[in-house]
């Protein structure tokens, strides 16, 4: 019988593992790397086509994407997300801006990911952000600063549960983890 396109399945060269040899634990289990953070690419970042560049930076750093969605955030969701800023004079403008276009909501996982993500993002005021940070490279003013990142592990947990249901987060073993973590 002729195989489609002339392709044939290569014979298996893998030897069966003796039952006395156990596979090493996945790197995540070995290293205890389970910290997660919430990252949102704001409407200006989406409109300026920066989503791929931002995702690429997080992947190149070695973090694992476990949840991602594009959505038009409701005012209700945004008011809850920014509830601690309710008394600030810019609160109304912030909610209006964040609901003005689509947002890419993401959950990233990795060692010290909350702190490292904040470093990668840069200062809230882009004028104070170093070149090489996301805001230092892509932002000019505070009002439209491209990206949000959780500022603590506790905030990350709250924000993740606000934006994602548990079944929207995927636990998976990234083959690159063994090359990133000891």
C-alpha cells in the first residue's frame, strides 16, 4: 500500500524504560516555581499592535503563559479591578480608557514572576522608565502606558481570580523549563 505523499512512519528506536528507572520530576515540581502574575495589555497596546512583542519578551525571559484572552472589559470588571484607586482624581478617566477598546488579559507563571514582570514593565510614569523596559520602549505618557502588571503576589491572586475562571488556566509542562530552572 502506498502511504499518502510517499511518507512512511519511521520505526521506533526508543527502548522501553526499565520500571526501576523513574522519570525525573517535571522542572516545575523540582524547583517549586508556581508563582503567577496577572498582566494586561491595555487598549493602547492592543491598538498599536504590541501584543506579540510583549508576549515575546515574557517568553524569552523564560516565563510560561498559562492563561490568555482578548476581551472588551466591562466597566463593572474594571471598577472592581481598580477599586483601591476609587478615591483618586484620575479613577473615572482610567475606567473609561480601559473600557475604550480590547484588552489582552494574561497569566504568567515562573520563579519570582511578580517582581520580575514589574521590572520588565518599568515605572508607571514612562518618563521614569529605563530603555529596555516595556514602558521605556513604547510609552510617552502616564495615561496611556500600554500594560498593567500585578504589584504583589496577593494582588496577582486577586486579579487572576477576577479576570479568569479556574478552568481558563492551563497547567502544562513546558519542555524549555529544564533549560531555565535548576
